[in-house]
């Protein structure tokens, strides 16, 4: 397999709105919900290509390391895949790979958030598997036949399954590969995703270590590549370091929007971080961590308390009209990428 699906996060805007905060409880599976009179409610594109409208309040299902260690769960799922005729397994840097009869392969990725796809795609359709919403997609047109599903499991990292013929990019049919990807995804969801009745793989690390921020540059904590996921593609040279009243800041800015990353030097938790003046505030969680959303008409700040009491925050400030209605989902997406990097130590 020479061509692999990948996500492209650039400032090509799709149809969609943002989530907002009104101080009321989230409905199950919803984004931080706004009072309809003040902020538009986020409605992702029907094909699944846009931002997720889910709160990321669930634990990671699988390890997010891209290594053999990140595939140590494969042995435990072999019995569940036997009904599909599982032939063999292999771990690699590109993903955790399974081989099935008739040269059919499936590769599992569990280290990217359910992000914003802007690349032209011959296949982009909504899908629901084991009660979990997601998308079926392919980036290469025929005669390429691979097919992927990407499931929004309400965690920092989604679960994606690519299905293909192991002998050639153009062997088999896309329809059969899509069907295999869905079947493998269903097994994984039921095995490892709490929302589908599963339990996360035992080796899955859910939170950054207590020393995760020690001596770490703020522009490595909320990196320019993280901001790219929400359309703020200012580049490495565009990252501007500063110092706020609570700790260092890193600003990424383009004409579309600005994203400001910050972490606190102190360990007093969210209680030591004053909410934004005039913002509507909603307390909740982000993965397994305590979190707070603060939204104004043009901005949304998401603050997350780490286990040692330090706080990491992303404040997303819309500048163009089209950025305003998606500020909270943008902040959430950027911070999910930052959190994954803190967990894995890959900055």
C-alpha cells in the first residue's frame, strides 16, 4: 500500500457554525451548547467533513503512540476479529495492521483528533457504527480502491480504519474495502470505546505526566502545527511568545483568526485562573481532566487542569466573519492536538 489517507487542516473554510456556552448542562453528545438567541449552534456538514459537534469528554480508547508499543492491544482483539477471518497482525509506525483473506488489509490509526477535512475527496459520507457517528472517506479517485472510516469517539484521538488490498492500490473494489473498514471499526468500538460498551486498552495513557510542562517552551505546548488543525496556519516563524499574568503565552495569528496558547506557572488549578470578563462560562471535562469553556461573541477560551494543578489554555479569537461561529470547536480541536503531544512527549 503506497498511498495512505491523511488529514489536511488549512484555512479553506467549510460550512459550519460553532458551539457556545450558556452555563447550562451539555445535552448528551453535544458540543458546548449556546443559548440560541445569542450564539449560533454548531451544525457540522452532513458528510462528516467538518468539525465534530461532540464534547471531548471521553477517555482515549487506544494508546496514541505511533510505535509497536502503541499496538500492544492487538493481541487482545484477535478473538473478536476471528469471525472476519483474521490471518495475521503487524505493528508499524504507520499504524496497527491486520490481514484478512483474499489479500484484504486493514490499518488502524488512533492518534489524530476527529478533525476538519478540507482536501478534495471522491468519497465523503456520514456513517454510524455501534451508535457512534463518523464518516466514510477516500482521498484518491478510482482506480485506487482503498476506503477509510473515521469515528468520532469524543476523545482527543478518534479511531480511523483504512481498508485496502495488500498487493495493489488498485486491486479489489472500493465497496468491499469500505465494508471491511466498517466491520473492523465496529469490533474496535465495541471492544475499546466506553460509548459503545467497551473499555479502553489497559496500556492507554489518559493524561500528561506531572512533569509534562517542566522546562517546556510554550510554543511547543501549543505549537503552530496544532493551530493548523483549526485553520490558523501562521507557520513556525509566525509564533509569537509573550508573558501573561499567569504564565507564558504563544500567539498564532492569520487574517482569519488568532489562537493564543498559555500555561500557568502556578499549580492552583482552574480556581486560580480568572474567567474572561463578560464571558459565558461552562465547567465540564476534557478527556478525563477538569475543564472550563468561556465564550464571548467572537472568542472562546478552553482551559484544562492537569493532574499537577497547572492549567493549559487555548483562546481562539475570530477575526473574519466565518471564524466567529466556530470558536469553541476550534479551541477544542487545537487543545486536543496539544494534549496528545503532552501525553506522548512528541513536541
